């Protein structure tokens, strides 16, 4: 039996994913130009690397650009033959490789620029969706992601038409929507029956870069969240009874703010913070990204590369990608689907920005993510007698600390001699 014979479904409480009635924790990687920029042999190397690190979903776009499309956000692209059968046969083979490695493909039919340039529109959306749905009807490892870094105002009918076709032909496949930066799909499709889960793009800006005046600025309730990506989870779960997750947080080794190469880069400790903050707020999973991997950068700067420097084959081994699996293992070690954000357990109240202590707890477990590793206190009266571990997200190591024996547990900062100050206090 193929492991994909059992589809991923929405949990009974509507906030998570399940597979064969067991929790499915979405751990995604971003490989937007997987189909256009590398060979099938190279795709195998990339996909096997990610599968062995615990990733289970790969986000890629089928049509990113076409010949002659002048898209000012276009990353270097090597193939434009998207209207030829040869290209689609290539896509088929890569999708099959992913299936053999146990990976789901979260496929974007087209990047948002294809819609904005009227190449994909209300006249041909149904035809294209029908082509995709029938071609991949028997590929059980596919999740459809509409959008593609776009605010869909005025284009909603295009996505509505495509979604209806997907649901009619192959209703078991889930559908999400990848929006523009500092936005969530819930802003436009909160009432859409076809949308199975929300995706937000918390983006690549620092707290002090919320108003850059850049071409990709946006104005909505979420635009000032800055690095507080947990606020997107809080917003989505308050507005929509669907799972939600950060489908594009700050990528590892991308320039902070994207546009100015003199700015510093986001590194592994930053991508860990985004992951733990959102998941401990109730996200159904998380998607990681690496700047060189998203476009399979090979040194060619004929396009927008956001400060990319390393060849993608070297970036495969960046620390952050290897650390994401530790989060998935941690969540699957407890009954996380019956947990919730528990700021009320923080003695002294919640803190702001990097000082935040992200507390997530259920009846039989409690987890507190501490980015700076500083002192904090927890109300632990309901957890007396349970074991305590110090868990390091940078190493995946659990270090046993004893048992809870007081109603208030005082954690004292443990010296750190590098930048990896973040830790999780785990009680279960």
C-alpha cells in the first residue's frame, strides 16, 4: 500500500492536520523554482536531503515565468518552455521522485505575476485547472496552493474558478492560498468553502523595517506585526475555523528587508524563532526557507537574488534546515493537537518582542520557548510531579532537570557561549 493512499485531512477541532487519524505536523521547505532551475538528478539530491531531515512538504511553483514576461520580482529562471509537453513530463518525474521519498508537493499552479500580467485569467483559468487536476489526479502526494506572493484584490474570480475545478475533479486534495508579504489568505478568502487551510507570509522584515516605503509595502491590519509572526496565528484562529501556518517567514541567509544588500542576513537562530513562535501559538506546522534554495542559486545574478551568495548545493547544509526536524519531533512527542497558547501561566505576565516567552500547553504537557534564554517563572501547580527537560532547538538535545515540585517554577538563565541562547523548557 502506498503511504499516500491515505490523504491528509483537517483535524476534528479544525486547527490541525491528520493522516490516518494520527497528527500530521506540516514541516515544509521552500523550493519555488524546483521545476525550472535544476535537473531531475539534482532534484533527487535536494529532495532526499530534505526528506532525511524530517521535512514532509515541499512548496514549489509549476509556472513561475514565461518567455518575455517582464516581472520586476523575477528570480533567475532557466526554463520557460512551460507550454511544451517536455516541460510537464519533467515536472511529472520530479513529483514522482518526491513521492518515492515520502514527500508531499504543495504545488502553486502559477506565480502571482502570471495572473497580474493577464496570462492566467478568468477566460483560461478553468481550462488550466482542468489540465492540472486531470494530469495529477492519480498523484496522491499533491496539495494545491493557489496565489503565489500576490494580493488577490480583483483577481478573486480567477482563483475561485480554479479552486472549484480542483474540488470537483479531486476533492481529497487540500487547497491553500499563498498571499503577499505581511498578509494572510484569511484577508480575502475567509468565507471561501474551497479553502481548507490558511497560509500567511510573515515576510522578511525586522521590527524597524515595517515602513520602508518600498515597492512591496502593503497596508492592512497585519502589516505592522513585524517579526511577531505568532500574531498572524492569533488573528487567523480568531477569524477562521481553519488550520493556519507561516508559509513564508524570513528565509535563512536572506537580506533583512530584502532590498538593501548592506543590511545583515537572517540566520539559523532567527528562523528557529519564527518556527517556535508560530507553532507555540497554535500553527498547524511551519515552512522553512533558504535564500539560495528557493531559486536554486548557482551564482547567476541575472534577476533578483535578495543578496544570495552561496551555491544552492552548499546551502543545502545550512544549520537551520537541519534544526527544523527537531521541532517536528518535539511536537509529535506530546498531544499537541489538544494544546493551546497559555500566556496565563507566565508569572509576571507576557513580555514583548525578543523577550517573549512562548508558552504552549495541554493537560499533560507544557512547553515554553525562550529566545533569549533569560530568567522567567511559570505557574506549574497543574504539573507537579511531572518531569522537566531543557531542550535546545539548535542541537535537538534534551537535558533532564528533575521533577516539578512547586506551584511556581523559576527558571534561571543558563550561560551560553555562542549565539544559540534559545531554549525550550519542556514539562511532561
